[in-house]
C-alpha cells in the first residue's frame, strides 16, 4: 500500500507531503508525490511558482523544480508527474490524480486544501473529486505551516544536491 500526495509545490501540498512522511515513519508505507502539469500553460505555472517572471514554459524545468521540492521534504518519497492539455479543467486533473492513486494502490491520500473543515464536498479544488473515491482514506491538511516543514527543509542533506531526474538548466 502507498500514501499518495497530490503535489503542486504550494505550502499546503508541502505540508501534506510532510504529514505523509510522518505517517510513513509509523506505518512504513511508500510515499508517492504526484504532480499534474497543464502543457504549455505558463500562467498556471507562474501562479503556482513553477516559473519565474519572464521565464518560458519548459516542462523539464517545471518537473525538475517540483521533484527537487519533494526531495527536500521527503527524500524517500517517489515522484510521479503527468502532463495534461493546456486548459485542462479541474475534473481532468482530479481524474489523473485518482488514476495515480489507483495505480499506486493508495491506502491514504493526503490532500492540502484551504477549504476543508466544512464538509468535504465543499472543497473547491481537485480535492473534492479526489476525496470522493472510496478506495482509500483521505487526510485533509489545512495548516500551511506545520512546524516540521521548515525543520525538514533546513536540515535536509539533499538541500545542496541536485536531482538527477529532470535537472533544470
């Protein structure tokens, strides 16, 4: 079984990855971070901090940066990514995340979501669609700054190393 974390590099996704890592220390399950990237959508990429101002869309750069973030927080985690059409709707992104959860035989999915806390069906992001699957348990992360995120990032032995997978130029 596996812990799957939809990972877009934002604070809540980082917090979700750290939570999955914490659960992993007790339950000894694989952790897989999954990113879904809309092809050629520089605006979407900039909104998530994947590209810097004026930087051209480059899938290898984006994947490399996301992978490096995962390595900083959870070096033992696996990283997967999927590319979807440029203006893929939320449902398409959620479908890709559910597909990965199924392929990885997820026992739990850790979702970072600002809107959780009411009813799960009110989650406005892809979280609602991913959380509705009954094949796995869902952990919703609402706190952007669990204390261990900064500690893990600052103490990671991988902080200075580069990933050999999709190195940004």
